[in-house]
C-alpha cells in the first residue's frame, strides 16, 4: 500500500541464553559493528557470522537454516536434540561467496516431528578448513505429527516503513522481542518485509516536538535500484538486536508485497518517478527477488531445479496448512478495476489453479490463506486506480474481484472446511467477517479475514469497505491520522492458537505492550462460519 496466550516454554528459552546473547551483543548504537568485516565474538582472521541465523519453512520433517558470512566460507550446520549437541548430526552447506552476498541456506531433511531442534552454524575458510569461525546457534520446533500437540503462531508485516527505522532511543524494533517472549511455533511475515523505496533519515521531528532518531546506512539513504542496494535493505533490519534474537528462536514463513521492490508495483510497469534512474520495474523486481531469496530461507526459492516463485504451501502437521500467496508477481496492471472479464486478476491464472488444486488436496483441519493484501478493503493507487482487489463498487464482482469470486465459489462447492484469511499491508489491525446475505455476490460460504500490522512502521487510518463480498468490520483499531510513528501509535501483530484436543482455532489481535485487543474462536470442520 501507500503507506492471552500460554507463556513461553522455559526449556526452550533457556537454551537461547548463549545464542541470543551472542547475536544480540552488537549494540544498535553502532551500525558499523555489523559491517562486512567487523562483527564481534569471532576469532581474528576467521569467517564471521555476526548477522545471526534464521530458520524458515519448517515442516514435520524439514526446515531451512540461513546465515551470512563476512568473507568466502563453507557453511556447516549441526543439529541435535539438546544444547549440548551430544550426538549431533552434520549437514554440509553451500560455499558462501560474493555471488550470494556471502549468504547461504542449508536444507535439513529427515528431522523428527514435534521436537525441539537445536542447531549451530559454523563457517570454515574454504582454503583451510581448520580455520573456522565462532559457531552461531539457534533453535526451532518441527511441526507435530500428532493432532493433539496443537499449533500456535504469530503474524504481522510492514517493517522499517515510512522513514521509521531502527530507533536506539526506544530500543529498536521492540515488537520482535515481545513476540519472541510468546515463544510461538513460527512467525508468518505477511509482506513488506523491507521498504526498499523508503529513505531513512538520521532524525525526524514529530508533531509534538520530540525527535525520532534512526540508525542509518548508505543503502537506506536512497531508493534501492541496484542489487547491492536491495541487499542493503535486507541487511538493515538485521542491524536490530531484537530481530536477530527473534530469528535465532522463531522460524518464519515469509512472503513479499510491494515495498520489497517499490510502492504499488506491478509487472511491466515503467516508472515515472525522478528518484529512479532504472525505470523498468521488471528489472528492479528481478533484483529484489534475488536479494529476497538471499536473505530469507524460502523453500521455493532454494529448491534445486524448481522455478523461482513465492507462492507455496507449508504443511505444518495435521492441524494446519499455510497457503502462501503472491499477489504481486502475477497481477495485471493497477487500474480502476471495473472490467467485466479478468482472467489475470491479482494472482494470475496459473497461481489460481495451483491454489484450488492444493486446497482440494489439503487434509489439514485449518487452511490459512496468507495474503499479502486484503480482500474487501479498498486500497487505492493514486486518484483513480486500485492497488488491491476491492475497487469501491458494491455491486457484482468486477476486475480482480472476479478471480476471488471464482476461488470463493470453488471453496464452497468443494466443501473445503476450515479456511481463514490472514494479511497485513494497511498498517492497522482489524477483523472482517464476510457473509453472502450481506453481499452482492452470494455464491460463497461465510469466512473471516484478520489484519494485523505494522510491526515497525507508520500507522494509518482504516480503509473503507467494499460490499461485493459482504464484509462486516467486527473490530478495528487504527489511528486517526496518517503515518503515526511507533512512538505515537502501538505496533500490532496477531496470534493464532489451534487447540490439539478440540481443534478450535483462536485468533487474538495484539497491540505492542502485551494487550489483547480482540479475540475470536472458530470451530473446526465447517465450510463457513
């Protein structure tokens, strides 16, 4: 766009005392400490991994582990059932070099389900394997094989946006530390993971006269155009000690939206923006996608021989499948959205068929549709064009709404149970219930859509609703004016808790500071509710 749960697992948190301390030891006050060749806690002249570790796309038997070196190095991963690493299993990872900005991801397979996995990453000099750096450790839980074990995860998006970067005066990206304390099974990042088009100034004066101070870097001083500038935007968030500590403890499922490339972009767009010397968005998005794949462990961007795509399904045990959508790469051009025939829509024809096929195959109790944009909220692009799906006409589906109508009709007629939509993007938190009796298009079963964010960006007023699919705003918390800083408005994230005994799914919309704003309990086994 343009702009009460159970407590943590003490055993899991205790194992992180060493690893989190190591990755968090570099303070926010010195961005240069995390430069290409100056991290702490490493042996001189040996490869260093001061950017921490992270895990992603974890299933019952697999996961990905990521690291970045300060120089060419061979990645080695060890996994074990305890922090002692007794009886560790060894995984030989890739050679990290300049071609990947010294990042690397190693796939772990054949892991035991429903277990705490401890891992440590060691970087070795490729010319002298005896010269190894200080190990960096992390942990994650594999998805359960048994339904009764339950699942709990968090979601949000919108990080370092609107000029609100890492502020050392308030402790940096504080919401990440709060989320880490909740000890979820994983984190669903719903897009706008970076703001590659967002300049971060050293300071900003707030309306009440207070000064917001940012950690700054060379790459955040202008809009990203080159591959190195995009890489620098992903590195920027890793300067924050909260993010590094969170990554070491909580695996992620990550998708992208527009700000990883440029605000409101679509394939084939030619920019009319004086800030850019490269005007072809296809060129920019290719560079951004490469950097995204280098800095996040995403299975479809790392699988050998697979086409590079963002959309995928992450199967998290018998209770949950997460369908990660890409509403950016395959869409048609932004327009007023009033066309009566639209086969491309916001997903593209191929992704829509993939989604219907995978939904039909799913045997999970709950099917989360992880969307990078909301369905019934009107998100404009300028004076006349539409950036999301809803275009403000409350009548029969038009434009991109046609594709969503086809999907909703498919879910109803195939009697697919347990679907709900999660998203971010609009920089406030809300819950919408969609029902055919309120809608112009009525051939669908009722469903819920939950919005949460921003996680570290500006807050914005609530968007208006489009009645085509009959949304009712059951809850909303949004600021009254645009672009409130995180010092003026709390940041938001959501929590999903699936009970292993009853199968009930509880959604909690949370505000930074420990407040649960809204709770909704959904029952399993229903086509609509």
